[in-house]
């Protein structure tokens, strides 16, 4: 089941697309470009349906943000009057486009083709090995943590935090250091984004293995990967 992020400010179109896709895929919804970028940064996404004209960031700005870090398939949603803009979006990195009002069968077919193309090129990519940490395996290609028959998919920032701790298993990261390492931005005092992502990460790790602690808080100093007792 693929995870599809729909970035579209029109509620009716959002509901139509969700109804079309949710039987076969998990659908994430964003109603502005700014919200879409935030969700894309936090979640693991397999395909993006992206409107062009939206409040906050426009489609071109969102596409630019996505292409800074990912080659995930992006299908642009464009009104008939915007069709002359499509060439510039394709050159900027979009994979396909759909003109509104659209045919639902066409939408489903184009989504299926892009997901199929993504799967077809996967074998040519470098093979990503599983990392084993204590009782869990980390699947780098799907952002999943697995223990026995239990599996949970991490969000993008959760995965990046965990990977950062794994890469420096003995280092104690201050909040500022960990934030700036993962977000690649300056930490602002009072920003609760890191605490929220750490809390979510701990909960997801506990869902697959509640017998072991993986992240240790060192009071007054920061956080680190918890070593063996």
C-alpha cells in the first residue's frame, strides 16, 4: 500500500481524490502548500498529487522544496487555463500532470503508472541493507522498524533523528545540536518540533518492542542512543 500525499486547497477535489485512492492506498491530505511541505518533511511519502494555485506556497515552490531532498513521483493538478505552465513544471522535476476537470479513471491510471515506474527502477538502485539494533531491524528503503511480526513506519523526521543517534551511538546530543543536524536549520529557543518528534519516535519504537529502551534522556545534557545495560 503506497502513501499518497494530496496537496490541494479545494475541499471537494480532496474528497473526490481520497474516495478514489483510499481503497488501495493510504491518503495524506494537505490543504495549502505550506502544510504540504510540512507533511512531506514529516512523513514518508511514495507519491505526491500537487495543485498549482494554492494559498501559502504555490505548486512551483512546493515542487522546488520536494526536489531538494527527494525524487518521489509528483503529478501536478492543473486547471485548463494553467496548461501552458505545465512544460516549466515538467522541466522543474514534475513527473506528470492531470488537467481539471479530470476523469477519475485517468487519475487512477496515472497514479498507478507512476507507482509502477518507481518500483521498476528500484532494483537498479543500490541495495539498502537492514540495520539491526538490539531487538529491531530498520528498513532503510521504507523507513520501517520491525521486531518479529510487528512493524511500524516512521515519519521522515523520526527516521532522521533515529539515524542520527545510530550514527553516533555514544554521543550525547543537546537539543540544539540534534535539531540543527536533522532540520539543517538554526534552532530557536521554545521550538517544540524536536520534542514532539522524539516523543512520536519513542512511542513507535515501543509499539514494536516495549521490552527495550532505545533512546536515553541524559538530564541536563540531552539525548543519546541508549547503550546496553
